[in-house]
C-alpha cells in the first residue's frame, strides 16, 4: 500500500487531500529554525501584532522538532528582522 493510500485509509481523506497533508508535513520538516520563524511570522502577521506573534512562535518552537535552546523574544525578533 502506498503512503498516500495509507493516509487516505487511516484518515478518510481523499487521495488529493492526503497528498496535500503529506506535502505539508515534508515541507515543514525541511525548514530550518530560522526559516520556520520567518515563515510563521509572515503567516501570523496578517491578523496579529508582533508582540503577540513573538510569544506564539516562542511557544510553538518548544513543541516542534527543532533542537535548540529556548529562544527569547528578542532572539526571535532578531531572526525575523536581522
């Protein structure tokens, strides 16, 4: 059984949606910490202010695959703006 078929079977999603899920997972796993922070900031900046965004990102990276020390809000801001 191919992975797309397996995802469809397990989740009940169509094969097109299962393929999209798999692409999103692989895309997320391919990002560096800096790329993730920049990407996530761009996504959140449509609806939130930076002070809120930095806290959200700080909390998210604690639970993601990145092996790094916890980042301060200042470190996150410096990654985004240099």
